[in-house]
């Protein structure tokens, strides 16, 4: 299903990796799953190794900052803050920046592939 996302292959790879990051609440977990399961398929499609690496690395963080994220829970416990205090800024600083980087990667991949 992830591989059938319309658009350039690099976009579907990043969105798929981002969705896995959101489900697992872990960018590292999303990287492990995507490298093992998606990378071979996208390499066969003709994406170069560097593009696949960057797409997975950047896409993994796009949705990984969710309320049940281990990072966010530990951060809040260490600082004594609440989810209400930190989620908005965490979402902007992590998810939004990853989505911007994903747009740049898609554009760059279209020009240089």
C-alpha cells in the first residue's frame, strides 16, 4: 500500500517511512523497518543509494513526535513540564522541519535524477 502512494518514488518512500515513525513513535524504529522492507524495492526502481538513505532518514522523523513518543515522555519527566507545555513546540521543531526537508528532497530528486 505504501509503495502505491502516487507521485515520485522518493515521496512515497518518505511518506511511508514517516507513517511508520508515527505508528511506532520512533524515528529509529522507522529507519530499521524501512531499510529492511522498503529500501530494496526502491533501489530496484532506480533510486540511488544516497537518495534512499536521505529519504528514509528525513522521512523517519516526520511524524515520530506523537504524544506517546518515548522521547517526549522522558523529556517531560526530566523537565517537569506537561504535554500541553511541550507538544506544540516539539511538533513544530521536529515534524514541521522534517516536512520542509522532505519537500526539498523531492524537488532535488526530481532535478538530479
